[in-house]
C-alpha cells in the first residue's frame, strides 16, 4: 500500500511564496511613492491613506463576519487595495468619499464576486472609476490648500490637463511650442500637481525594481504597455513625431503608476507570456486613444479595466498547444 500513488486535486505545483508574502512585497514597493506623496502634499495625504486602508480592511472583516466566512485580512490584499486606491486620489478629496471608495472596492468588486482571485477587474481601479463618476468635481480637483513638507502649494491644473488644454504644449507654460528640461525634471521627480501617488516617476521606478527583484512581477506587461503607448502618441498624438511631447505624456498622469501597480494584478491579467504582452499592448492602445480623442486627459483607469474584460478572449487566443493536439483543434474543442 505504501507504494501506491496518492493523487490530489490541483494545483500540483507548489512554492514557498504565499499571498501574504506577495502582498507584503507590493506594500514595500509602494512605500517610496507613498512617502514622497506625503512629503509632497502634506499630512492630509497620510490621513487620506490611513482612512482608505482602514475602510478596506474593516469592510472585508465585517463582510466575512456577516457571511460567517474565514477572516482573510491576513493576506494583506485589502491593505494593498486601500493603498493603491488612496494613491489614486487627489489630496483634497473629502475623507468620507474616500471611505465610500474603499467600501465599494472591497464589498462590491471583490467580496461579492467570491473574494481574492475571483474578481474580474482590479478593485482599486473599479473604485476609482466609481468615484470619478459619483464625485467628478472632487476627484478632478488637484488644487492644494496647504503646503506639503516640500513647501509647495499647487493651484493650477495638472500637467496632463495642461497638455490637453494647450494643444500639446506644456513645458514651460509661458513659451509656446517649446519644452523645458527643468520642467521635465520636476515631472520626473514628482513636484507637480496630481494624485498622491502618481507624480514621482522616480519613486515608481524604484517600486518597479523592487517588484522585479522580488520576482513578484515581470517586465512584460509594463514594457508592452508603456512602449505601445509611446509609439501611439509619437505617431497619432496631438504633436505627432515630437519626442518632447511623448516624454511629457510619459512623465505626467497615472501611466507609470498604472503600468506597474494596476495592470500587473494577478487576478485580472492573463497567465500566459504572450497573453501578458498582448494585454499590455491593449492597455497602451486604449490609453493612447482615450488621451487623444477621449473627453478626459487621463484614461489609464478605463483602459486597464476594459483590458481586464478582454482577458478571457486574450487567453483563448494565446492558449498553449496541448501535447499531441493542434492549436486549431484545441480551440475548436473548447468552443464545442
């Protein structure tokens, strides 16, 4: 009897990596841009962050208690959702609106669909889009009333809105059709108006290095996303074939943040390598389309969500060929 094979249900591939370990690395990777956001916008950024994270954690705890399910806050996914959502908010957003966003992300988008891994779109992204629809004025108000620890007060529109409003001209504002190296540097470092966590490309890239070094994500989706977007904007942007315009588009808005921390969500992206590249290309194309002909100067959130909805189709197209069966026969078999 001892020589009999013991067959168990899938998965059969096991590793020491746990959900909580992965989420902990994501939290660590988010710390550089989080700390800079607090430095740039002040103590209110920290208050908004804490309120959003607490609303996410408490929402998941209460839902599990009511439904008599095992408490799942130990996997840290609710903390990650709260952090990503808060970092996608303007610093002056009313706290109660941020709390509503956290509740929506966890209850409506995550738990009602079965919990972590069962949601078909990123909870933080979905909540951000919900807030953009429900509280459009507050979510688009990037003026700060008090100086952050950096000593800056932002009273104008975001650089991305300036690009859209001035036909592609932004750096510097007072010199049409020209771009300023110092303004590019400010945008790279993060000393511009915007959401709490999207402004500093430098801090976001540090987070990317952490995630890749920890083998939490690969570079396939971020590179395919950003690369496709850059090519699209260079050819079809308002100032076509202008590298300064493309750089301005890359350094402003939530593109880099979205490509690193939201488009790489395990539950809502393809599992195949080709699928991940195709997914990144879809995100890049949609973001470019939204930024050039859409009503909003941004478009990252909606682009990723729409790409999330296309994941089943992407995976069907990029499905690996089964041993001994042609890909065409495999797809035909699945359709039946």
